[in-house]
């Protein structure tokens, strides 16, 4: 019975990891993609402007 208790934590962690990856993949794009892209573009533009001033 020790082997069952030794194998359960890795399987639980693997299941949680798979769920996390699926959540991340599903949240990419969709309705918020435009807002996310605009936010990234704004940050990059600010960084570029700051770099050019120096």
C-alpha cells in the first residue's frame, strides 16, 4: 500500500499542471485579446520612447 501513497502526489500534481496549462491556453485570445494587445503595445511604445530620450 506504500506504493499507492508514493504515486498519488505526482499524479495529483500532473493533473493540476495539465489543468493550469489548459486554462492558460483557453484564456489566450478571445474577447480580451484586443485589450491585451493594446496594453502590450502601449508598454512597448513607452519603453521605446524612454530609450530614444536617453
